[in-house]
């Protein structure tokens, strides 16, 4: 389970804010390792937006296909799907 990846970071004192998650520095779909050293603290909405962009661009590609992913950094002033937070 993925909780086994998060436990070392949390035991080391990583504290998450109310809108933060532990996310992969290099996503596994792009060859990132499933290990605690590949985790970072990230805003939930930003992580979800970036993951969606990456998965959309690699969907249907055969494993091992060389890729170049182009992601747009979401604005922190906007919520999911580009709507302004109220």
C-alpha cells in the first residue's frame, strides 16, 4: 500500500497543511520510483491538475515510448478546473 511510502516522511516530521498532500516528485507513470525519497509536499489542487495533464498526454502510449511532457503550472488563485475560489 502507498501508506508505507508516506509513513517515513510523516515520522521524520513532515507536517501537511490542510490543503497539502504527499505527491511524487517524479510520477511513477514517468518512471518515478515508488519510494519515500520520491515524495514531496504539494498543494492538493496543483498536484491533481498536474497529474491530470500528464496522464492525458501519455494515455494510450505503449510502455517505453520516449515522451516529452509539457505541463502548465496552475494558478494558485484558481480552484479546480480554473474556477476562482470564493
